[in-house]
């Protein structure tokens, strides 16, 4: 048995509803169902009854009761060990969101270094859903996520930065010769997006925004992360993607802004407000109430900005 599977089962035992438990765990319902079946094979018998409604078996009651104690003990052991290991200097376990602008963690590091010198940042990468799970499991102290995202009430959340999105495509795409893209020109064309499970609310919000602008796109079956999309697009002139001007100089690709204004992505910080970690509390106090921007040292030179 893996601790991850035990966590899944304990949450399901509390909710007694696969969809609600999956949403709370930030995983898909089929993934949760599959992991519970794996756990049942490991235990040697059924842990719950699925029809007509979810209910625990006698074995499930035992595992739910004892499993909660195991998870509490493990979480406390991890917290104590990390607290002791980092007692020599402050440590911020930073959730590095996949595809985040490189200047954002740099700016956060600058703010932290100026107010709590000697703090060490330890990075763990992942999607928005990954970051929420890591934060909930106390494996990171601060998560960076893409909004909109509904977080559990036990988390605090604050916007960090915004990034303007446009259309990215192969340099051989028929729209690559345009200086701007009218959203209506995307109608009927195939658009690659990230897998919905990784950030469901953002996924839906992007599609709603495109539709409201007159872009009746066809959502591609090729769901993938940003880095994979950039690798695929030069090979597929029939596909489109969404990205920021950061990719404008990537060989084999063309990036064009939307006519009528960009679609904006918001990056937000999430953390436990009750955390005793001084690095988190110091950083939150240091964050301005307006969106962060690249520092002078990390901002591109004027000629580089002109190219992007």
C-alpha cells in the first residue's frame, strides 16, 4: 500500500462520493476509482459498496479509522523531521508551477532575500493540481497556481502576476503571416490545451473566453503541457496553441497577439495561513498588493522586448 492510496481512501471514506472526493483530491474520478480498486486487491477484499450509493464495508471502516491515525502520524513525523533539518537556516519549499514565467520565482527569491537573508528555496515542480496536492500534504510551504482555481477554505490565496496570452503556431501555419489574430479566424481550427485535470477551472475559463470572442475552435484530443506543445507545433502546421510572448523567438514557431486585447492568465500564491514557517510569513508580508513584474536585473533589454 502507498500512502497516496491511503489518503485517497480516507478522503473517499469521509465524502462517500467519488466525484466530491476526486475534486477534493484534485484528481479525476476514474483515477480515484482505479486506485481504490488497486487498494482493495492489496487488502484482499472490498472496502466499500458502490451501488446504489457509496458505503463502507466492515473492512473499509477499519481501514478508514486506522488510516487516519497513520496519516496523522506520518504528517507529524515529516513536519518534525523537516523542522529539525532546516533549523540551521530558514527554508522555503516552493511549488514551482510548470510553465511559470522564469522571472516570477526570481522576483520572489529577491523579496525573500532582502527581508530574510540566508533563506534557502527548495523547488518542487508540477501542475496547478499537483501544487494543491503538495501543499495539502505539507510537502511544500508555498504553491504557485494558475487562476481561476477554487482552493479549500484552509488555504489562503493571493494574486501574484498576470501574463498576456496570444496564439502560438508553426511558422508554416496559414495564420503565421498575420500581425494580429482575430479570434473569429480560429473558428473551425484545432487548438491544443493542457489536460483539463491539471487545472479544470482555468481550462474551462479559457474556452469560455475564446467562445465569447467568437472563436468557435475545435478542442484537440492532443492534450499536453506547455513544453510538449512547443515541441509538437513545428511538426503540425494544422494545430494552434495559447502562449505568452515568451515563445515569440522560438525557432520554427510564430506567436501573434489577439486583436481586441489579450487573454490574461493570473498566477496566484497559495499557503496555509497558520504555517509556523518564518519564510512564508515574511514573504507574504513582503508581497505587494499590485501584480509583480520582472526586476530590472531579470527584465529583457529594450531590443529583446521589441522582438517578443
